[in-house]
C-alpha cells in the first residue's frame, strides 16, 4: 500500500499557524462575549424602557415612534447629525475619505451614496490600495536599513571599547582582515524593541493631542490610535469631524502626520512580530519533528550537522552560483550559509567548483562582503519570499536555533 508523503516544513508551519489562529479567534470571541454581552443586554433593556415611557407620556404609538427612529438612523447613515459637523464631501473631507480608503482604514463615517461614486471607488481603491501597500513595503525596507545602520554603528563602537576593533577603524576597504563584522546583521528582537518603543511614543503623543482637542479621555484616545494605526478602523471614534476647531489648519496637518506615521510604524512592527511568530512556529515544529519515528529522528539529527563530511556523501549537483547575502535567508539552504565565510561541506563535496569563483568568494568574504555559495536547487524566483516577510528575512538576522 502506498504511504502518504509527510508534510514538509512550510505546510506544517501553515497548518500549525491556521490552528493557532482558529484557537486565538475562539479565545478572543469568548473573552469579548463575556465582557460586552452583559452591557449590551442592559443597554437594550434600558432603551426599551425609555421607548415605552416616551410613548406613554407623549401619547405616541410605538409603530409611529419606531418609524421616526428608522428615518433618523437613515439620516445618520447619510452623515446628518443634530449638532453641526464639518461638510463630508468638500475637498478636505473627500481627501480624508480617500486617505482612509487607500490605507485600508475605512472608518465608514463617509461612504459614497451615488452609483457612479461606488463604481469609481472600486477602480480607485484597486490601484490605490495596491500602491499604498507597495509604499508601506518600501517604507519598511528603508526603516529597517536605517535601524541596521544605527545598530551596526553602535556594535562597532562597542567592539572598539572592548578592544576587538582598532580605534581608527572605518567602514569600507578598511574592513579587510576584520572578522568581527563579517556577516553581521541586526537582531530581530532589537528591531522589535526599537519599533515597539517608537510606536508607543507616537501613540502617546497623538493621544495627548486628541485628548486636548477632541475632548476624549486618554484611554479612548489610545484606543483610537491603535484602531486607526493598525488600519482596523471601526469608526466609533473619528478625529477631525467637528465643524470648527481652534487652530484648525494646524490640527488637521498634525492629525494627518500622526495617522501617516502611525500606520507606517505599526505596519513595520506587525511584520517584525510576524517574523518572531514564524520562529516560534519553527521551534514548535522542531520539538514535534519525528517524535513517532526514532529512525527518522536519528537521520535528521545526522543531516543537521552543518559542516560534517561523511564517506559517500557526495552531492549530485553541479551548478554553483554566487549570489548576494540574504537571497536565500528565509528558510532553506541560504540560511545555513548566511554569515559563514565558506561552507566546508559544499566545497569538499563538489568537484566542479571553478577556481576563479573560489578566489572571488574568498576575496569578497575577506573584504567584508560575504557571498553565499549555494547549490542551484529546484527553486523558482519566489523561493526567497515575497513582500514584507522577505524584506525582513533578508535584512535581519535569523533567530532560529540552526544559526
């Protein structure tokens, strides 16, 4: 009987994450149901009592009163309020609306009412959301590059203080012969801490502004900042909606800057957290790997030795490629080569390696620009990952146990 092939690491990680997300959703639904359901039932009871008292006092039948209230709800959905509010579809209001559309915040306090407006929104949002996501990815790449530059400078200063680097050390060609910085990358956890502190400081400053201008309490302001910056956008609290403010132009500009910077920062923070979650999933999969098969466990343990040379362990691959560091950082072969000067198993197992390629490899490694000597496996152009996750894997140090 044909046996089913075991799940590979990617499929196992996907199924484990799906199971954890389902459990996380169930736990969240349980908690919110327990917290909010009693308040909802009490509010409904209080509203029914108020409705009956109003009908009895003013001698209005309940059907007529409910019909009036339905008309009021329709007016609210159209943007009509009892108190004076800012126009929804003047240019500043429309600009606020399209900003929430392309950033996927979607407060919902303003929606197109005409058929032409709804059709245009579909086309407009298709390209606008795609372009904004691309912008977020480019912002993520640059903020990670900036943090890596700063953290590497701090790392060099720390090495100089400890005596591992000469005081006159400079970046560039002077890196020749210095092995302490070869293959160095910033830690995921350090970047996570820096982005978390920055996001918290940004949210606290924005909350102070909203508390002073909008009149919300500080907890509501923090809640609004998280809901907005994370692009959840419930719409129960929306800033800059009153008809007039003191220093209105300055406040609108500050509101736009805080929302823009907050969305970019939280997007970057979410992607760093996703890397940490991925490493946790890898750790869990490793713990459960081949528990029921000691023979497979023994075999995988033997193969996990990175530079071991065993008799007869000759690779049947011939195409050797030299690529930039980080191209295969994500999960497979590039990870075990990233940061190594030369992989002894690859060099001794293959007899087709060109001497010129080896000299280039040694020269670039000695000059502080390590290259990966990797076997050309059956991988396509998406093997290194796509999108924000690939950016994080390529620019941050791996945190798995295999490094």
